[in-house]
């Protein structure tokens, strides 16, 4: 059995990567990326940085000016804001309106990408749940939800029922999706679970113990797979309730696990 080599000591030559969020105690990316740096012999470290929405622009602006910061990961609730602060964006970011990873380019500019959607779909497929031809109900049209929506449609989902109480956000996302996948989405302010093969919570609800459930578990269609993007706790209240009703569940950490290879390529980590 091989073990991960010990990480080199942090020194003046260490390159920095950060993950920005509010809250930030739940982030899992340091536990995946720091062992990867060690395994590849890269003198770098990924650390969490707590940035509230009202301070995000200033925190992000300071980090992008720091000469030894090579990458910025972004989690809830900053993914849409990060897209607006990037110098250049990938086509996926343009479609979704959100970003979850930015890299420093050779000219000093920052390029934004969003791996949430492809990571989520890859995790689903690895778990034996291919969305091709499936009817999907997706709760949450924010940064992660928008990326997951685009990736599900690109992967061949037959119908995507989007739900978000923010009608302006919902309309804007549907307009961007309809430009690429016409006639395959619906929108509502309450979860539309009718006939769904896969139900996805793409909201932060479940991060905190007192959060309400994002949907009514008793309304889940028989046989529906229930997925949650919340990673900590692993067994969210929604997944516990769905499992108790006999539904197959899909945990949030699969989305991040499936993104590691993409991050490695994106940041040129060897």
C-alpha cells in the first residue's frame, strides 16, 4: 500500500491557492488538493479564506494582486460574483453566469472556469446514474445550480425542471440555457417533482442544523434518485429523509471527487 509523501514545509517559495466562501468550515477541497500537491512534489498549499458577501470584492481583489497566489477556488455564495471579477471566462462560465475556479494567466490576468456541473455529472455517472434520457428536477438556480443545469442538459437529460424562489435569477438562467438547449427546461418557484427520475438539491440548505428542507421528501416520485451537493454534513437532512423513504441517495462529495483531475489540468499541475 502506497502512502502520500509528506508535504514539503511551507517556505518563502511556496505558491498559494485559496478557497473563498461564507461559511468556509465545510470546504473539502484542501483535503483533496494538498495531498495532490504533496504526491506531485509541488511546493504549494491550498488554504480556506472566510469572506462574507459584503467583503468579497475586497478580499478577492487583494488576493489577485498577491504575486504568489496562483489559483482561487470559490464556493457558496460567491460563484456569481467571481464571474464578474474575472478578466476572461470559459464558455461554460458564460452560459452559467458563475465560476468556481480561477487561475492566474501568464499576463497576470485571471481566467475563470466552472467545474461544478461536469463534476456533478461525472460523479453521477460513476455511481451508475447516467442522466441521459432522464427527467431531472433541480432545486436552486445559483452558482452551483446553474453549472449543474447546463452540464445535465449537455449530458442528454430529457427534461430539466428548475426551481428557485428568485424569479429574476430563474428567468435569466433559463434564457441562457434555452439559447443552447431549446425546449428542454421548465421553471417554477416551488420544486416540480412530478415524474422526476433524479432530484437534485443545488442550494446550501442543509449546511446548518436549523436549515429547512429544500423540498418535501414525501412528494418525491417513487424510485427517484435524490442527490445533494452539500458536502458537510455528508448525510444531510434531505438525504436522511429520502433514504428513510427508500430512495437511492447520492452524496455531495462525489461532485468534488470527480473534479480533481479537471483541477489538475486547469492549473497545469503536471
